[in-house]
C-alpha cells in the first residue's frame, strides 16, 4: 500500500490530533481555543486535499487547460473558515469576559474561585 | 407566490429579521420584529406540514439550480413535524420572554437577545428544512454560535464559563460532523442527501464511509448531549437566562436528534447504519445507561434548573432508545417523544422562569410554600411533571406507551422494564419539588411573593394545555410521527 | 505611535492600495478568484492597520460603532432582499435569472449585489470584532 | 333519562361538584351542601342505569379515540354497575360523616379536602365504567393522585412519610407492572376492550398467561395483595373519613374491582381455569388472608387493626377471582359491596370514637360502650357482617366464595376461609366486648382521658345526655345508615346475585 503517497492525510491527522490534544490537556482558556483552531484548520486541509485533481489547475475557465481542480470543496471551506472565525471571535470574547469576572483564565484557578462561597 | 416559496421564506424571514433588530437597536422594536418573524415562521411551518400531509414531500430548489448541483430544501413528514415543533416553541418562548428578560438581562442588551434568538431559530429551522449535507453544518453552526451568546447573557458569571465549555464541546462536535460530511463527499462526490443515499450503495462497506459514519455519530451525540457526552448541558441550562433555557431545552437537542435520524435513516440507510456497523448495539446501552444515570443524578440536584437539565439528558436517552429499536413503532415512539418532551420540558422550564422572576432563585429549598403563593405556576409545574413521569392523560404517557410497545414487539423485556423503572426515578425528582412547594412552610417575610404576570402565564398555560390535549388526541402527533417513521423506514416509498 | 514616523508614513502610503485591492477583489469576483468574503476581510485589514497606527480614537471618527452596526445589518439585508426581489419577480429564492429581462444580465447583477452585501457585512463585522477587543480597556 | 345520558352525566357530576366546592370555599355551608347534593344526584343517576343492566342492556359511550383502536370510553356492565352503586351510594354517607367529623374536629383546609374527595369519586366512577384497559388505567392513576392530598391532609412529617409510601407503592406497582401488562396485552391482542369471555383466549398460552396474570395482580397495588400492602396501613394517618373512603369505597375497591374485571373480561374465566395459571394466585390470596388477619391481631391501634383486616378481606375478592368459576367470581364481586358496607361502618365508628373521646388504641376502649352505645352497637353489626354471620350481607358473599373454592376442588383455601372467619372473630369482637363489658380504666366521670394533649377539650357538637357522650349527629347518622345497610343487603342479595350472574357465564 502506498501509505506515503497520501502524506497530506497524515498531516491532516497529525494536526487534528495535535489540536485535539491541546484542547484536552491545556488549562489556559486561550490555549484551548488555539488548539480548537488547529483542530478546525486540519479539517479545512482535509477538504482542500480531496478537491485536488492531479495535474489540475485553479478552476477558472481558460482554453489553455482542460483539467481543473474541484472548486466545490474550496467554496465549502470558505464557508467553514467564516464559521471558524466566528467561533473564534465568540470564544475569545467569552474569555475576555471570563477574565474580567474571575481575574484569571486558568481553568484550575476558576474552579478554585468558584468553590469559594 | 408566497405559497410556492414557503420553504425558503421559512428560513429567510427570521434570518432577515435578525439584522433589522440590530438596525433598530431598541429592545421594544426588536421584540416586535422578532415576534412577527417567529409567528410567520410558525404559520409557514404549519402550512408546509399540511401541504406535505396532503401531497407528499416538497422539494424547493434554491436559486433555481436543480437538485444535485444546487442546494435543495426538502420538507417531508419528519422535517415538517419538527419545523412545527421548533417554530411553535419559538412563538411560545417569544410571547413569554418580555417580562422574564426584563429581570434577567440588562436593558441595553435586549435587542441583542432578540437578534441572537432569531438567528438561533433560523439555524434550527435551516437544519431541519435543508436537503443538503453541508448546509446542515452551516445552519448547525449558526444555531450553535447564537446559543453560546444566548447562554452567556445569563446574570451569573458562571454563565460565561458554561458558555465557554459548551463552545468547546459544541465546536468539536460540529467539526466531527464536518469531517463526516467531508468523507462522505469524498466517496460519493455529492452533498445532496438524496443523491448521497442513491450513490452510497457500492462504496458503503469501505473504511472511509465507516469512518465518516463514526465521526458523524460521535459529533451528533455531543450535540444532542447523549450520555456520556452530555457534560456541557447541565451547566449551560442552569446558568443561561430562563427563557433561553426553555427554548434550548425544547428545541436545540431535539434538532440534533433530528439530524441523527435524518443521516442514519435517509443517508446511510438503516441497513448500513444498524446492521453493518455496531451502532445499534452501542446506542441502545448508552441510551439506557443515560436514562438511569442521568435520572438518578437529577434526584440529588439542589438547583431546579440543573435537575431539569439532567432530566433532559435522560429524556434524550428515551428518544435515542426509540430510534435504536430500528422498527416503525420504535421510531414513532422516538419522534413522538421528541415532540412531547419539548412540550413538557418547555412547560417545566417556563414554570421555573416564572419562579425565578418572583423569587430570583431556582434553588429547590427556596420553592418552599410556592404552592400557595404561585398556584397557577406550580400547578403547571405539577402537570408537566406528571407528564415527565408518564401519567396517563398527558403526552408523556403516549411516548412511554410507544417505547414499551416497541420493546415488547422486539421481545426485549429488560428494556421495557428499565423504561418503566426509570419513570419511578422521574417520580422521585419531580415529587421532591412538589412536596417542598406545597408542604414546606415558606420562610418568614416572604408574603409579598405573588403570581407571575399574565403575559407569562398565558404562554405557559398554552404549553400545559397542549401537554394534555396531545395526550388525549394523538392524531396530530403520533399519527404524523408514524407516517414519518414509515416513510423513513421505507415501508411506504 | 506618534513618534514612529516611518510607520505612519508607510501606512499612509499603503492604505489606498490595500483599499483599492479590496475593491478589485470585490468587483472582479464575477470573473476571477475573489468575492465578498475576501474583499471584506482585506478592507477590514486596511482599517485595522489604520486604527493600529493612528489610534482608536481617530479610527472611531472614521467609523463609529453605530455606522458599523448599520453597515453590518445593511449588508446582510441587501443579500437577503435580492432573494426576496427574485421571488417577487416570480423566480425561486436567489434565482438571479429573473432579476433582469434576460438571464445573463440577471446573473451579473444578482451576483454583484449579493457579493457587495457579503463584502460590506464581512468588513463591518471584522472591524467590529477588532473594536470589541481593542475598546475593552477603555470602558 | 336514557341510560346513555346517565352514563355521560355520571362522571361529570362529581367533577362539577369539585369545581363548585373549590369555588364556594369561603361559605362552608354552601360548599358542604354542594357536596351532599352532588352525591345524591350522582347516586340517582347511577341507579337509573340499573334497570337497563338488569334487562341485559350495555350502554356505551366513547369520549375520544386516543390512538387507532385505543379509545377513551365508557361501558356499563354488571360488575362496574355494582362498583359504581357502592361508590356513589357510600359517597353520600361519607360526605355527611365527613362534614360532621371535619367540623367536630376543626380540621383545616376543608375546601381542598372536599374538592379532592369529589375528584376521587370522579376517578372511581371512571374506573367503574371504563370500557377498556387504557381508560381504566387512566382513572386508576387519577384516583391515586387525587387521594394523595387526602392522605397527607394533616401535613405533619408522619403524614408526609405516609404519603410517600402511598404514592411510592401505588405508582411503582401500577407503572412497572400494570402499565406493562396493559401494553403487552395490546401488543398480543391488538385491543384492550373489556369483552365478555376475555380477549386473550387463543392469543396467549403457557407461561405468558401466568406472567401476565402476575403483572396484573401485583400491578394493581390498590388490591393490597401481599407483599404490596404496606401503603394501606401507612395511609392510616389520614383523617378517618378518608380512611373510610379509601378502605371501604374508592381506592381498595377500585383495586380488587380491577383484578376482577381483568380476570372476567380480559382473561375470561373459562380460559384462565383451563390454563391453570390461576393456581398460584389462589395461594397468594389465601396466604394474604391468613397473614393479614394474624397481623391484625397484634395491632393495638384501632385503625391499623382495621387496615390489616381490610388487607385480609380484599384477598377474599382476589381469591374469588382467582378461583375462576361462577360461584367464585360472583361471590367475590358481591363481597365488594358487602365488605364496603361492613368496613365503612367500622371506620366510621373508629372515627366517631376519636372525635368524641380522642381514643385511638384498642386497649383504651374499655367501657366506651357505656358512653357511646349507638356507635358501639353499629360497630358490632359491622363486625358481624365482616365476619360473615347472618343476617348480615357479608354472609352471602363468603358463602359464594366458599362454594367456589369447593367447586374448584381447592380444599386448603376452603379450610383457610373457615379459619379466617375465626380470626375475624378474634380481632373484631374483643373490641365490642371491651367497650360494653369492661370497666373504664383511669378515666374520670366525664369520660376525660388523661393523656391526650392537643384536643383535650370536648369537641363542638358532641352530644351529652347524662352519661352519654356520642359523636356529633352528622357522624352518628351515617353510622346508623351503613349499619342498617349491612342488614338490608342480606335480604336484597338475590337481586345483586341476579345482576352479577352474567359475569360467570362461560
């Protein structure tokens, strides 16, 4: 099997797991969000990868070329990126307000604050 | 003209109303707009459902592009049914909201509340109506993002951490769904649900499709808070503003269940989903464990909202249980419970919202003596609570009837027994509140607590009446649900 | 930043071109790569650069929070109302063929308006997000 | 008035009464007259159906079809007719008694009490006239709910605990077993209608029948079959009119009625007898009869003793049903009425003694007959009827059940019935004996008992004629009526027998 030929997918999986690991393991709320972002971005790569056609160019009609990459995944990913940006904006603004309310963005410290009466 | 464009308008009207709310930047004007848009959505949903019942599923091509290329909006029995549920709950919650948010949300944020509410409604309606797999993801995120905002509007600072927690979990869930959709697209080259279903046959046994299904199932399980992926839910429900809790509890998780049903039955097909993969053997135990564990946890909660939140986790278990029977009766039970649970849980949360309005707390101990001070509210709580238990004359009974019937048909006695036993757990947690409200003496100096305003009692009363009405006349619920189930199971195609 | 003359000069020099490029990406979207999303972000980038160099107060003079709010809503409304107009003209939602007498012109006009709506909203939202974080300390 | 119209009116009357009672809460006299009036109208309505039933008519009425083939409907047949007659007839008496008791005892929340009472009767009428299992189940649960406020009427911790036991056992059994059995029956047969001859014949066989019967029998927690009888003694904390209603009229009778109805109209007695699945139920019922009687002997609290006596007597009816032959079924059904009159008399007396003298223990009853001769005489009549001695109603039903045991060749249950009657004598008659023949202990001349604390002073409305200290008139009158009823039933038993005979038809 040609495992190495599919190296894009290995990268996707590596990034995905990296991001996921960060989300789970980090205490810092901002770092969590960064992990989440990496996680989402890996999925964008997955989509882009599957849209690639070997030897194809950008999908703009031009009589010099007859093979084009699939444009649809790009369009989808554009939407997904927007979603990602929006998520990040909401997430970060929540963190800002958490910081204002608790004066910390470390999860453990927040728990400590909450346990106080 | 309106009639043939109704599927698009169903989503577009609430979507357009949201920026108009922003334009006005005024709580009252925003309320008027939001209410009008929600009412329109409700009317549209009812009209669509009647059309579907009359002439069969409706298809609408967005932008005039034919189905596999363009985005298709598709209303069949199930989606019509869920549309009515979601928009109907929207109307009830909107009617209920003014007095409640006045106390729980700052005045200058009211227009934002209405805007986020409309966006959330748009997202939920969009998920249900679209026939395009990627569109599901987009609408899922619209509704999710707006619900994070809605939750973070809560007064307590823990609302922020809850919203954050929900954001992390929710984003992971929807990204998983996105991966699933991507892998499906990879194998079939199309995003139209019907088209995927038609083309998935030859590649169904590939590892890619299996992976797609796995990612999708896990993602959607997070979204619908299936045990043990429910951890985000109790906090989010407990600290969100009361009306938001009522709306989300009644609709958001239900729509996630809709997505599960839609994907497993329409796209993957029940043969693939439940025979080729071990999903059935996984979903059912999780559902059952969820029912028992979450109900038990609910008994020990100090906050009524949290208690009801755990009860929601358990009730999701019932719905998923119905789905995992993979029989017409079971699926009917699941779909009916989806509707019924929305009614009764909405009613319960609205009742709690009334209480919070008057006493500013949802701790169980603070409910003491409310049976006398707020008789209408507590009566509503009791009726909806009885429905949760599954007492006859209420909708909860109808759901249980179908679920148990499905279990008996399959000969799965322990499942039937467990469903019945879990009703007793519901008795325990509901009755705890009732006892305190009716039998415990209120603390001194609480005489000024009065009944909630009529503007809140009426919508809540409507829900409670519906709980009883649909418990007696199941034509509109169980009838449509059975049609939807038969359609999904391919009995009539 | 008042003392960083180099930055101020370079920024002033760049800003028109960034804005121009944004407009190019916006209106060339019909024929080549581009469109409202990208254009909106580029436009917002120019504005954010301006705010970084010349200070928030000056930036607010150019675009007040109210203006941004209105633009945000207006862009989305423009998008949605194009769909409504096509409906009124007898087509499906967003079926641009019905915008003009012949479908080709209709498609042209339709995509232009829709992308304009997207561009305006994206730019306004991006700037609003920036302000949302940057203004936080002033409160 | 046609019997269909009467059938529709019957459930509405108590419901309307509940509404009127709660609206007129501020004017006690008006409120209480509403209660009594509704009772009389209801009884008249129910009686008006009787001739039709005797003539073989079966008036029916469907309210709403919940699901296809699953309706909410009413149908009158002899067994339901009997139960409705008992429930509505005794409602009048109990209401009158309750007015006297509640006022004499200055209880709080009387409006809620009478309203709940009316709702409970509504539920009982619904149970009696239910045309299918679903309807029956609905009203069964409504009955549980509507009596909960009555059981917890006093709002003390003890009442709350009792309320939990009450609700816990009745809900657990009905939801876990009864509902299960109902749905199972529906899945097997596709119907839940009560049909003469049963609906299970040919559809179920072997172990299924036995399991179903077990689910039905234990699921009907109100029948207080051991080991699910605990709720009944626990519910004794309620005011006495409630005990009278629960233990004689509505709740427990609804339980045994349900079992009887299911045996006759769901299983069909010939089918049940032919499968032999009823054997175990015969033994459980017999065991309950003896065990509960033995427990009753050990109880010093009068109401607790009567409660265990009720547990024992209810199993007579279950035994009659389990015998699954004509004599057993008819006898069991008759016992519903006979025991109702006997036991309600006993409870009324217990209540009257409490109102007049605040005595609850058997050991305190010495000499009470000298102060309350009417009450204690009625107590004697009730006891004799429960024991089953002529010329009182109880003798007939016991006679038929014993006949049934003999016909079914069940000699050990036959013997148990005999022994049980002796036990009844042993736990009931000593009370009468103490009351009439023993000298009062440590009481002063005016009948004041030393240790009662709260309600020490004489309650309002008590008769004082010389040494007599009877309960209020409103209490004594109903006692006389029911005691007289025990006697009357002995002579009218043949009418009842004639009406019930179709039940045993194969």
